[in-house]
C-alpha cells in the first residue's frame, strides 16, 4: 500500500490538478476523460517495468503481489481524479460520503478476510472499486469517444504537471515515511513502536484533517477563479482560520500530553512516545497549516513553485538523514537529538512552503490586474 500511494503522482500525472486549474468547463471535462486513458496506460507501464526489476534484484515475491499492486494502483489513481472532479463541481458532501464509505468498506472487508495475509490490501481494493462503481452509476460515465481519439499532443500543454511536478511529488511521498525506515534501521523496532504510536494518535489525524481542509480550500479557489475574483483576501482569511485551528490543536495536544497521556497509556511503557509528541508537536502544527493550504499552488497553476519546494524538501530530508546516519555509524546519535534535528529541518521546510503558497496567490492576483489593465 505504501509503494502504491508513493507512486500515485506519477501514475496520475497530477492531471487531477490540471482539470481543477482549467477555467473552461468543457476543457476540464476533456481532461478528465483523457486522464482515464492516461492512468490505465501508466499503470500498465508501471507494472511491466516493476516486474522484471524485482525479479532481477532477486526478491521472492509471488505473482499475486503484482496483481494486487496493479489493481490497487489503478483504482487509487482513478479515485483520486474522481475526487478532484467532485471537488471542481463543489460536491463536498459527496466527497465526505465517499471517504466515510471507503473507511467502512475497508473495515468490513478486512474482518471478512482477516485470515488472509493480504486481507487489508484486498479490502482496500474492494472499497475503491465499489466507490468507482457508485460514481459511474450516480454521477457520470467517461466519454469513451474522446478516449478513443486520445492524442498525446493534448497533454503536452501540461508537461509541468505530468513530468516535473509528478516526479517531485513522488519523491516527496517517499521521504514522508523516511523517519519510519530510518528509526527501524538505526534505533530498532522497539523505538519504532513508540514512533508508530505517535503516528497513529498525532501525525495521521493531523494529516487527515489537513487533507479535508485542503479539499475545501481547493474548491473555494476554483470557485473564485470561475468568478474571476482576486484570491488574496480569501487566502489571508483562510490562513488566519487555519492558523487559529493549528493553535487550538497545539494547545489541546500539549495539554493531553502533559496531563492525560499517563491516564490513557502506561506511563512506564510509552514514555518515549510522550517525548516524541512533545518534541515534534510544533513541527506537526506548522506542517498542518501549510498542508491545509497546499492545494492553492497547483489549483492556481503555479506548478513550478510546488515542484521547487518538493525538490528542496526532498533534498533537505535526505541530507538530514544522511547526516544522522553518519552520526549513528560513529556512535554519536541520540534519539532525542534526532527528533530535535527533525523538528528544526521539517519546520524550516514547511514555513518556506507556506511562503511559496502565499507567493503563488499574490502572483495570480498580480496577473489578473495586468490583464485588466491590458483590457
């Protein structure tokens, strides 16, 4: 599942953002239909390339792995584009229902297939294709006539999304889980267990809330673009609201960690998790604020700013972990020091990300003023 989700940006070509960026509804619908064929094509190529590579490396993986990976990657790619289309149509209730049903179907499927080692993956695949079927039945069917006349020249106008941004997004997805691999390799699985508890009770919930807010933000920006309105005032207001929510989350989690953590968890057993939360909480809040607004860049067409930050973030995180591993090899790495370094580097990266997002909004409004002056 981690492998599949990491490569989604390349497999979709980030065409979901392209159909959001496009002002003309007819053109946006064409991009949606083109993306269906593109996703089928890239997923087939992905599996075709991956199969011999894994075989050459010598990993003992049966064919079932590749069948499941193909179905999961294909379904996840299609569902992401469908969600972007629903967002463009401002069907936020439908998006929320889809997410709820997906979680429900995964849980039901998992318990039905609990004896199967691939039960969670199969349940996820089942949930995704059920949702895609619901979309086809109740929303729309892709125009296969357009797909039949698919022309790569139509997509060449969006090469920044298809190549640069999708590759950098994939690299960014890979480094998102880098601490998990690093901690397991350097500090062992016991420390990793403490970190995973922090992931479950802090990092993942923050990420889910940010994802929902980013969907809402994306829809609002699409609406403002259609109305040909400036975005700066809206962006300042939504930034203040999200920053206020971030402060509320910070204070709530800090109070929980200081006064209630020992009540819910065994203090002696999970004390290191408490230390992780205390150290990384500020970074999580900064990441939450920037991630909640992140869809502004691609939706406004400032894809090069997004690509630049993702590459910088990737390089910063890779450099940090190379440095930390060097200390580990020389017996000079303490877990608390690693957390502090992660806090500093991560916070700097996401503060810079916010300013890239803000700059994209200012640049969009400036272009609007220039167009009005030319008229």
